C-alpha cells in the first residue's frame, strides 16, 4: 500500500476514532501498515480496558474499512 493510504488512515483516525477514544480517557497510536495490516497501540484508559478488543474491531477496524479500504485489518501491538 502506498504512503497516501497511511496518510488517509491517519486522517480518518484523527477525525472519527481519536475523539471518541479521548472522550473516554484514551487514545490511539498508529504504529505502521504492512501487507494490509494496520498495527495500532491503544493508550491511556483504552490500553487496559476490558472492551479494548471490541473497540479495535468495532470502532477502529470498521471505520477504516468503510472510509479507506475493505482489505485493511487492524491489530493491536
């Protein structure tokens, strides 16, 4: 994937995902993108939340799939 895709992912996260996480005392860091796998790190309250997996699947991955590409999957590192 191109650098433009990673830029678009960061834009989507900044606009849609990060505000929701920050409102709950958390945040997200994009670690990298390789072979359609987006590596992210949840931070703050989100890093130890029992619902972190649901957040990754429902909030992060679904948003990225809808806004950028259906081919991208998200994993936590």
